[in-house]
C-alpha cells in the first residue's frame, strides 16, 4: 500500500517549479545565444529583430561567400528603412538614411551594440547584390 503522506509535498514542489518557470518567462529570461538563418535577395532589405538586451555581439556569415552589407540599427529605425524600400528607395539609400550604429560589408563579420543601462530593441538590416542565405548568431556580453 502506498504512503500518501508525501503526495501534498510533491504537489507543492510542482507548483513551485511551475511558478519559477512562469516568473522566468514573464521577466524576460532568454537564452544567451541565438542562431537564425535569413534568405537575402537582391534589391530588398531583410530585417532580423533581436531580443531586448543591454549589450549584444552579433556575428553573421553567408553560406556561399557572397558579400553582404549588415547594418545594426534600433528596431524603430529598421521599420523606417523597410518602409523606405517599399516606397521606392534603394536598400543603400534606406540604410544610409537610417541611424545605423554599426555597419559591416563582407561574407562574414561582427557587430557590437553599445552598452546600455536598460534593455534596448535592436535589428540587423541585410542586403546583397546576389541571392544568399545568412546565418546570424547573437551572444549577450
């Protein structure tokens, strides 16, 4: 016959574990490393929105060695750049008009956000002359 004295204790542990997991999700806990892939086609901008962070290091690399331009901007500026391309501006004009924080050209590179006291929403804008696939990796500092 099972001893039922421990059953309430197991329920309490389950409730505590659930509360800790929910609190972590609500408070914005995210994994330290993120990796994603994006298809980039000529004459368009691809935007990669990053998780809010005080500081990030962003690494990018193309799969076929095609040179791309990657620009680090605040997410609000990325939205403006995307709208500018939709209204007829070239990707170069749209990114130049955006207040970019850092920019790199090449088949691979690294962008670093400035250190902030509060979490900030950043995006990376990509464009290329030839179609390619870009792998983006972020690491919190």
